[in-house]
C-alpha cells in the first residue's frame, strides 16, 4: 500500500481518548485515512477491536502505542509502531508502567484536596474507561465538569503541570527501556510531538542523539500540535539524523483535539515516511 493519508497517533477511551476504539477507527476511515495506527498510552487493549473495524472499513492498520518516558527529568512520549502486540517484553513493560498510575492518581487527589478541592480522584475515575490508565486528562475533565476551570487546557495550566498544586511526579520508563521493548517486539520507535517538550535546541539534539544511538528510527514531523515552523524545524532534524518521518493528529476526541483524524498537512515530500518501515 502507498497511502495518500496516514495517521499514526491517536487515542481511544482505552487510555485518555473520548471514543471507543471502534468509533475512532470509523472516524478515521470516514475522514479518508488510508493507513492508521491507534496509539493509546501504555496499553494495547484497544488494538484488536481497532484492527477489526479498520479492516472491515477497508483501511490499513498498524499496531501502535504511546509510551510515557522520562529523559533527564523531562517527560517525553515515544510512539511504537508495527510491533507484535503479544510480545512479552512489550506487554510486561507496559503492565509495569500501568501499575503505578492508580497510586499516582490517588496522590493527585490528595494534593488537590489539600488546597480545598476534595473528591477529585473519585470524580476522575468516572471519566476513565480503563481504571488502570486514569490520567491527568481524566482529572481535567472532572474539574471542568465541576466548574474549576472553563476547559481542559485551563486545568492543566493552573493545576496539573509541574510546579502546580495537583501535579505529582511518577517513575516512567527510561528511553532505553521503551525503545528496547518496542524493538524486541519487532517495532519501530518514533519521537511523539517533539515540539511540545521544554527542551532547548541543544537539549533536543542531545536527546535525539541518545534516541538514535539506542535504536530509534522515527520522529513526528507533522503533528496536530505542531505549527508550520515546527514542521520545517523537525523536517530539518529528520534529514540530519536520517530519521523516517511520521504524521499523527494526536486525536483524543471531537472537542479535545488540535486537529481531526487524517486532517493534517502532508509531510514534506523529500522525507522518508515511516509507513515504509511498518505499512
């Protein structure tokens, strides 16, 4: 398949998206996506349903996941594509990551209660389709529902980012662990939405040096959260490092996304698209 429209980054209600995997698949197909990956956070549970509906709709499907890591104290996300979803190295590593999320969520609830907002952990659980993947997004949706902020970005800005009262740190995977799990399962590791990280130019290059040395092969050049300047900048870095370029909307739901599935600008034509490795 030579896809004219591929989208390799989006989420379902298995992690922090708003729609079940089947509905995300149908929306992607309806938007003209040719080749699609569901990349829920740290969980593969939605992949069988997503694949069945995608293939029934005539859309190509690639196994995907978005793994939460920490590099030199900075939270970063790595997308895995095209792997064996039954491989024990990957499934075991992700299970370990998920095991700490509930305790972190309880501590977030305690922190918010300490500033006069009680019951947030219990409220957030009602927004989490998968209790083992309760996340800051579920906390944000609940806080919006009770009038603490007007929208989800406002909750993050004032309550749920580092240094704010509801933020609680967590031990995520290392870069080496995440890339190792993906590669052992036969997949390709891709840097997710690099324009979102608080890294200087020199720090980003050091991170990409480490990423490549450990076996990383791709970078999201076109992302729902990237500006035109981001696209130009990360296209240059893709060329410099010899990375394959990915394209992903980071769709979470109709009301909470930068851009809809498959509605991204195209990749710069001279780049090597990552679907060549996994499609």
